[in-house]
């Protein structure tokens, strides 16, 4: 997409066309139509079990949490790609597959997130290849039965390879197994807020649950435009966003508000395939890293554009330390 088409999509009339309209050399906003695109993705399906709860309590909570998430998605007609860990499917017994079936219809699509949520930094490329293959055990037959193909793979922790030869080898394996690598451009650290939320829940403290929920929404409200501006600065136009969320207790409650933030900030929901059809995603950034930075930071590094990641706001310390203080 060119910069000009990006401007048109954002409801901004390019300067050259202003002569037909008037004499004011300013951009004119023509409507309040959605101007940005976002693909919502969920990781760690079917459910992020809490280590503060028993296995049976986790099994009991997985189904209603998924039901709430799916209801919020249906309410706003949000297409989603859902990244599954095979070990989390097995941990739920027959319920695991039952939940996944609900994510394998309409505009909801299953994808591979490795069998055991392993860190590629700790494995050889051959070991990691087995993880991807084993990750297909449940989702492969489900996708096949629905006449679908598994299109996307996402690295756990977004760890794409900590050296350039390894990054290349892993990228090649993902491609050879028939996948596209899923991008991630917005991270609101929902796993961290969820940890605190789980601790408050286990302690039977609904007041703190509410405080943590509010802190999460406040943080997401800041982070969403922060990443949009970062990507636009680096790439020179408004790149479709890919939002990372997790299937957990917090999002079962928070998702309607998270989706509302996108609507308020003039986003339109698209599929991951639609988002990644943008030229920005034609290939993944050739940046090896031990960490899992968002693609905006990788694009910046690849293009030698200085960005100070320390300027990005962090989640509040009281949330980060919440579980330690109980
Ligand atoms: Zn994950």
C-alpha cells in the first residue's frame, strides 16, 4: 500500500486534491469512519490455567471463560486467529477439543503455537520442528474436518531465533511445514495483568480484581495508539495492526472493554490473513533476538531507525508485584 492510499483510508484527503475543494493547505478529515485496521489474535488456547488454582478448578473455569470471550467476539463480529498449545488441550481432557471446536467456525480460525509453549532459544531447530509438528495433533484434524488449512504459526514468547543462522533455520522450517509466521504488533502485557488478577481471584478479593481490571484497560488505552504511532513512524504509513491477547480469566471479563477501545480509536477488525496481506508483512524482519519485541521494534532495527523502547510506558509496579505481596 502506498502512503497516499494509507491517507485515503485514514479519511485524510491528500494535499494535491485540496485545490478542488478550497484554498486551505491542511488535511481535511472527511468522516469518522474507521481509519486503522487490526487483526485480533488469541494465544495459549484453549485456556491459560492458573498455578494458583487446582486442576479441577481450572477445568471448571475454562469453559465459561471461553464462552465469555467468544460472546464478546460475536457481539462485535470480530474475526480471530486462535493459537493453540497441544499440551493445554490435553490438560483439559475432552473439554479441550470441545472448546477448540468453537474456535474453528465462521471467522474464527485455529493456528499453531507449538505443542508445549517451548522457548526456541533453548532448542535446536530440529527439536523445534518436532514441536511444530506435534502442535498439529488436535488442531490438524479439526481444521481438516472443517475443510480448512492451518495457515499461521506463532513462536511462543515471540522468540523467533536468537542468532541469525538460527532465525533463518527456524523461518525456513515454518515455511517448509506450510505455515506463514504470524506477526505481532501490539502487546498490552495481558499475561502480567492476568497473573495479578488470578492472585486477587484466588485470595477472594473482588475489590482488587476490579482495580487490576481497570489498570489493564487504562494501560491498553495508552499502548494501542503508542504502537500505531511507532509502526507508522518506522514504515511511513499506517500499517495494519496485529493484537496479541491470551485466552485467560482476565480477558473473559475485560474483552468487551478492549474491543471498545479499538472502536473508540477508529479501528476496523479484519482477519489476520487480511492484515498480513499488507506489503509490510511480505517477509518477517531479518532481526535475530533473544527477546520477543513487537514487529515495530524489529522493523526499526532492520531500517536503522533509532527508537528508545524505554520511552514505552510499563505496566504499574503495584500490578507487577501484586502476587509477591500477598
Ligand atoms: Zn503464548
